[in-house]
C-alpha cells in the first residue's frame, strides 16, 4: 500500500514540480517585480522601516473589533512560514541537490519577496466578514471577488485544506518527534501526545489565542536560532569565504565541487532549491495571506509590506544561517548517512558541541510548533470558505480542528521521506491556482503598490 502511494505521489510530484511549475513560480515573481518597479530593491528601506522598524510603534500593534493587530497577523504568518523547512528542509535540499540549492533558494526568495507582497495586498483588498464578524481573506477570496472565478477559488481552498495536513501538520510533527528522539531519546509516540495537547489547547481558542501565542513565540525562537547560528559561523569564520564559493560554484557546476557523483546536477540544485525555498518561505503558495487578511489595517499595501518582510527574514536570514553552517561543516558530502534534522544538528554540534545539539533541537521544536499553530488557521479558513453561508459551517470548523489535532499524532510516528514527498506535491498543487490568479490580477495589485509609494513620496516632498 505504501509503495503504491509512493509511486502515485512520485508521478504527480514530477508534474507539479517539473519545469513548467518552476517557470510559473519564477516567472510570476519576475512579472510582478518588473510591473511594480523592483520594490524589493528600490523600496527596501521603506519596507524594512515600515515593518521591522515599526515594531515598537502603536500602529503595528493596533487592535480593534474581532480582528488582530498587523504585528499579530505577521507573527501568525511567520509562525507558519518559519518552520522545520528552515532547518530540516535546507539540510535535505543540500543533500539532495548539493550546496548550489542554497543559491537557488536565494533566487526564489528574491522574486518571492514581491510575490508575497502582492499576495498579502490582494488578500486585504478583497477580504470579507464572516458570520462571526471576523475579517477573512486569502487567495480563495481574491480569486472569487477579484476574478469572479469561484470554481478556481474552490480548487485552491480544497488544496489548501489538504496541504494543511501535510506541510503544516504531519511534516512538522514528524520533525519534532525525530529531533527529540535522536537528541533526548524520547519515544516518538510520547512526543506526539504532548504535541496533541499543546496544539489542541491553542487552536480550539481561535485566531485571537493563536495570535496571542505566536506574537510571543516568534521573536523568542527567531532570536535564539539567529544567535546560535551567528556564534557557530563566527567560530568558523575562516571557512566562510570557501562556503560561499562552494554554494555559487555548485549552483552552476556541481561536478566541479563534488566530482562525478550521480544526482548532483544543475537541474537538481534548482529543483530542490526552489522546492525547499517555497516550502520554507511559502511565497506563491497563498497560505500567509490568509493570516494577514485578519489584520486591522487601513491600507492593503501597508500589510503587503509585512508579507515582503516575511520572506526576507525567513530565507535571507534563517535559511541562510542553516545553509552556511551545513556547508561549512562538510558533513553534507556525498555518501553521508546524515539528512534533515540529524544533519543540521551534527553541523552545529561540530562547532559548539552540546549547545548545537540542544539549540537546533529547541529550534526545530519551536519552529515546528509555531507552524502547526499557523497552518491550523489556514486550513480552518480554507474549509470555512468551502462551506460559507451554510448553517453547519461552525460544525465543519470544529470537525476540521479535531482531524487536524489527531493527525499531529499520526505525523509524529510516521516516516520522514514519504511525508516530505507528499508535502512537496501538495505545495505545488496549492500554488497553481494562486499563481494563475496573481498573474491575472497583476495589473491591479502592481498599480496599487506603485500608487502607494508615489503618494508616500509626494507626502514626504
């Protein structure tokens, strides 16, 4: 049975992550970047000032009604974005595609910054109020309200619901269980039970409880991992230039780095770089805009800049730290028995000993837990969309939460390879309708962005 599932998934995965999908992901990012005037470069200062630079201001924490603050929205989105893909995913990509995969992650993030900027902007522009008077939005809403294509919106919502069980649930629980088992010897079933209890307590409380937890959890886990990574890099600072050289060379000529090893090709570096990059920063998937749509904000573009900040923080900071540490360690070389979280742990431990072991384990646990919380909301809002307007939508929401909680345990005791492969496939299927909508609404959203920056410039002058 498992072999049959693997074969079917392999066929579908080969299609959704083939050349066409990569071209659509990159092409959409390039299109939106050009049409909006390269804001990730020309407006980078404004984006960072309006996001990270405003964290201590009142506007970022403005709450009202049944909504959440702009910061809580980005914290919830970052909670799901900064997940095990930043540790396990990066290490897996390097083993499967070589160090060059890190370079292609950066490329995906360069254009993905604008992709997510546009996704979030559209999500706020076309959002609605549900029967509980809460703001709800995301690709399903801008597909229906912006394009008028309800059938495509339904397809996205179906894939997003299914993806929440994979990318946002079982893969995360699996990574936590394996990390705690390899580091502390805790049985995976015990970890699964503990995760079930924690997730149940938080997600049954709704978006406000999820946002309340994630706004505290995200800064803590981010600071811990960044400090650990920087210390590890500084202790090996002499290897840093060679690590960058290896990444750039392997991106275009893997054989020059690893010799004639079968499987290390430019196409593999691109494929695994983009696949794990998207898995990590989620640009193009359409997931994060669902959280941003719940924010109390007076301008869609303002919230869109928080989406751009997500990708910058996730890939250019967190993923880069993991990638550099793994490449500098040399433990990724062909023939290694290490992969995923075990490779990342070994790479950090090589330099900082037990601090690396427990630091990466803690990072894996916190990243995965936060992702579980964020994705539970994405799946809930997706299935809510499918049943909106019905008298039993409340029951459907509760039923989804119960299934999600149960699958946390299933993921904890499951195998790694098949879970990651299925998650990859669901990512691709989820992205397709969203990318189609982004291309068709590109004129609308890029006009909004350009007008916003032009108005801001005029006011400043």
